[in-house]
C-alpha cells in the first residue's frame, strides 16, 4: 500500500486539530498516527502562516523514502481522501476533493476552479442537486485538502514562500503543469470545511499579507517577463 504523510499546519484551538485527526483516522484506514506531521503555529512558536508551514512539513515527509504521497490538510476540516484518482494516470500529480460547507453540508463551496484572479473563483453547487459529481482536470486546485505525488515536489520544488497565505496553491499548480503534471478534482473525496476559521474579516495584519501575496503573484505570473509567454495557456 502506498504510504501517505498528512501535513497539517495548525493554528488556533487544539480541539480543531483533534477533530481533524480523528476524522482522518476514522475515514482513511490506510492512515496511522505515525503518518501525521503537524506544524504548530500557536504561541510560543512564531506563526509561520500556511505556505512556510506546509514547506516545513513537506521537507520532513520527503526525508522518508517510504512516503509516496503528501497530503496537505487544513486543521479546520473533517475529511475523507482517496488515492484512487492518482492511480488512473502516471502524470496525475495533484488531486483535491469536494469541499462542503461545515455548517451546511449540502453546499459545495469548491468543486473545481474558475479564474484565479483577483480572488480565486470556485465551481460551486448543491449536493442535493447531484452537482459536480464528475472528476475533472483543473487549471489549479485549492490546497484546503490536496494529495500530491512525491515526484511532483522532486521535480517542481516546494511552495513559493513569498506568498504566505494565498495564491501559493495556484502558483504551485501552474508550476506543476509546466512540468507536465495534471491537477484533478475528485468528487468521491469529500471534506467539510469550517469557513472563516483561518481568516477573519477586518484583521488588518492578515489583510496586508493577502495584499502582499496578491502583488507578488501578479508580478510573477501576470507582469513578470519570466512567465509572460506561459501565462495565457496556464490561466
């Protein structure tokens, strides 16, 4: 069986992390306690935010040659993941599942991606209407919960730490696609996400980070000469 390392950047209440871990262990029999890599951003540690925390966990996972997949997972989720989509194609490198709203699990808040700018637009729908039930290849995936093949990191590198909270998922998917890796939405992998736990409106520090991430992403992919010729195809 392919081994999976579960990387969870953790900030906030301990009960969120505990519930997330319990949901993984309950719904994913291939995962054991030893497969979790938790990056704690609560005091007294400095909050390294999402991207740098993910990279720290990815580095730890890659040190173990037995790890085939790395699962990046928010701590404010209840989840079930599957490697089945990965096994349908050698160049499928990243797979993300159906994101439901925790307080209204009939609402699909992410079932694939639309435009990444100025803020990522998601394909959305309703479970009760039978919507977004077809696996699709996507331009980019949300990293709320994403399974990534080890070889992708070995070819592409880590997430870009210049984007601390947002856009590092879009950026990584774009880079992976340049190397020929495919990004897929898999509706059979379902998670419930507590919206608003990681980000609270009117938090000025977080707003500044969001703005900084946006400016950097734009300079890299939209205004930057290095990727100018690729941007039209990738977007």
